[in-house]
């Protein structure tokens, strides 16, 4: 144990956030929306072993109404705003008090859990001794404060605070990497195993250095932890109960933004696959309409095959629901984008309020009131998230256009094919009608051309040495006349196709090389 590894009055704050009720679209979510208080109870009873009673027994019997509500019934906790707890541990045969509180809140549509575990600055009026950073492991047994255990819907933030000694402040001024090394020690003691988040950035807040871990752009491994080393009396004055409440709101907005962005990355992957499938299916649908095949069909004067027409009709039925499903995917992306925009504005508004409160005190310098460390998230990170989603929407919206155009094209092709088939059927009906009409006329005129007296007389056929019954002769003449008229009508109706074939034949002959 080295002097540089000792810190004074270490604190760990857990800020965890949950939905009050599951949305209809999330009704199948594996998240249990009442589990946040159960997790708090497990932390207090099983992991920290500081209470034997369930935390919800201190709740209001009927949840109060309002935008920001403390769910603790003050009458059950001596008029406090939170549920206090405490115990004593032994370090190097020295008793060390551990104290803290649990504060369940409802803020708008979300539940918020504030949990503090600390070594107090004084115990019974006596200043507590500095402790080694290894004490942080007592605050987080079995990693019970990490996201894998808490499983809050909107995520969480862990805030560690501790006072630096005079020697540590001197070391920090002499070595720019000293605080990062000390922060790493704290993190390694707090978290067991290989779950430590990567260092993200360093800055200053309320006049004291602050370190942040966890890159918000990496959703798969994201774990947000802040280590704040106090070395200024101004920090201790500003960081009071009011600021704690403000940070609860800030972290809620922040985690809502991150939840929305991380969800958008999952939606992006699903929508991208759907977009690729749409392109493949449209290419497949119109594959038979390639130029050579289309010219070949046109030259033959043929329409679509029956199976092709049925396939197109099926696609015409399936594409509209698919377009609606795809449009909903884009709406979900836009919803996340709007969620980020709304909560980013709420986040910045809260920062503006904090800044005004600090400046109104008129006893802090500019560095104490500088909130740039917190403003980076709303002014740089959030716009980056919004630009990414906007780029995704700009790309994916072409998919809606493709589906609409494909549906209209298929509808037009089917309409043309049906019109073509109806026209062919109409010509056939007309030809048969003309043929039957002519056959009837011929049959009616036959008695005037062929003598029927006596009936069924034999008529000699010219150029043939045989005779034929007069009735049979009349029947053959009428059928022949009807067939001839039918053939003439059909040839006339198809004369355009014949002319097109003749022109195509001439064009092909012109393109042949000379012998």
C-alpha cells in the first residue's frame, strides 16, 4: 500500500433508470419493468447485507401524481427523502463505517433509482481516516452495481467521488498521467473480472478533475462510469443535495439518448437487411423483362406466360403490406431521432439552469462554473448521433421509392397483359360470330343454289366422278364459308403482328454478311 493509493471519503453513486410501463411495441421485451426495485432490494439485502426489509415497504401505498415524484413515504423514514442504511466493516483491524441511502423516484415516464454507498467524512464528529482504493471492492460485491446485474431499461451511470491528498495533488500537477493511473486503480478495485470500460476522456467539473469511462458510440460494450477527484472546497460546496437531484435528471436524459441511439443501431442492421432483400426481390421480379427477352417476346407477338402473370399478381398483392412494414421501420428510426433531439434539449436546458444557479451565488470563479465537460455530450455527441440517423434515413428512404415504383410497374404490366388478353378474346369472339353468321346465311341460301327436289338427291361434284348427298353438300359449304370468314377476320386482326415479323425478318437479312 503506497501513499498515492489512499483516498479520503470515497463515494459510489448508482443512477439507474427504467420505464414505468412497457410500450405496446415492447410488450415482448425480456426486461421486467418492475425489477428495478427488486434489484435494489437484492443489492441491499444480499450483496451489501445492510437491510432485512424490502425497500418497497417504504413506498407510498398509492403512487403520488406529478412530473417528478419521490416514491419514498417520508413518514416511514423519519421525514427523510430517502431510505438510509449503514454498517461497519474492518480494514486492517480498523473499523470503517459504510453508510448510504436508496432513493426511488418517478421522473415523467421513467423510474429512477439513486443509490449511494460511502465512507463518511466524519463519524461521530471525528474525521474518518484515508483508506486504500481497494476499499471500493466493498461497495460492489459480485459486480452488483454493474449493468449486467441491475438490467435497467434505459441504462445507468456509476459516479465515484473521493478527496485527493496534498501529496496526490502535487503528483497530479507534476505528472499529467497520474490521475488516470489512480482512476484505473479505483476501477480495477471496484470491478472484478474483465469488465472494466475503456478510458474515454478527462476534464474538470466544479473546479476538480474528472475522468469518464465508456465510449457512448460503442453500444455493445458500453458501461458508463465517472470518477471525480475532489481537490477544491468549491466542488464540495456546489455538489450538494440540489446538484445531486440535477445530476439525476441529467443522467436520465443522457441514458434515454443513449438507449435511443443504441436501439437505432439495431434498427439500422434490420432495415439494411430488408433494404437489400427488397432490391434482390425487385431484380428477380423483373428479370424476365430484360431487353433481349422483351424483344424476343415482342417479335413473336406473345404476351406473358400464365405462370408469369400469376407471379406478378402475387407480387402486386404482397408488395403493399411489405411497403407498410418497411415504412414502419423508417418511422421507428425517426422516433429514435426525435427522442434524441428532445432529450438533448432537456439535457442542455438543465445544464443552463445549473450554470445560472452557480453564477447567482457570486462566490465561485469561472473555472468552478465551467460546465464544458458535461456540455460536450449535448453539443458534440448528440448532434453526431442525429447526423448518423439522418444519413441512415436518407439512404433507406430510397427503399420506399423502389417498392412504390415496382408496385406501379407491376400493376401497369398486369393491366396491359389483361387488356391484351381481353382484346384477343374479343377478336376471337367476333371472328367466331362472323363465321357463324356467314355459315347461317349460306345454309339459308343453299336451297336456291342446290335443288332439293327430290329430297336427299345426289349431287355430282365437278372434276370428281362421285356424288354427294345434297344435305351434306350444303353443310360442308356452310362450314367452309364460316371457317373462311373466321380465318379472314383473324388474319386481319393479326396483320400488324405479321407486318412486324416481316420487318424484323428484313432487318435481320440486312444485317447478315454477304456470301
